[in-house]
C-alpha cells in the first residue's frame, strides 16, 4: 500500500471518531505536521502506535477491497484506540486536515511531511 493511502485511511477512519463537535477555524500547516512528526518520532511508544496504525490501515484497505464492512469497522475501532495514544497534536492536526483539500499545495506539503512517520516504521 502506498504511503498516501495510509494517510488517507487514517484521515477517513480515525478523525471522524476523534473529531470534536465543533469545526476548527484554524487551518493545518506544514509546521503543525512537522511538530507531530517530531513528537511521535521522539517517543518510541508513540512511534510503535503509529506503525501499528499503518499496519491496520493496510488491513482496512484490504478488507475494504473485499467489501468486508464488518472487518473494516472492527479494524477502525482498533485504529481509533491507537490514535488516542498519539496525543492531542496528532488528533488536532487530523481534525484540521479533514477540512483541507489534499490536492492543494498545503495539503501536499503536509502529506509529504507526515510521510516522515512512515519512514520511522521501515526501521
């Protein structure tokens, strides 16, 4: 699975459950993404949680292709639980990215920055 696909799955499965009732008026920035990468990358437990989420993302993608909605929902719940371990910065960024066009310049910059987390999983 491509890294961008992992991020898309994270956005689609984690954020709706973790999203706060009010929409944020503050846009996500590359600086916010850099902070998230730094916070998660500096903490082995958070890095492991992120890598576990990426693995779940691949499983969700596979289950979705097989049209196994029950498995998608079960895996999404597991992902939701892991997302809580990544901290408020991650959840806040994901919430604000929901309101962003991923193909915009800012969206592409943030996505490229977050790919740094995927590199941590390859170690």
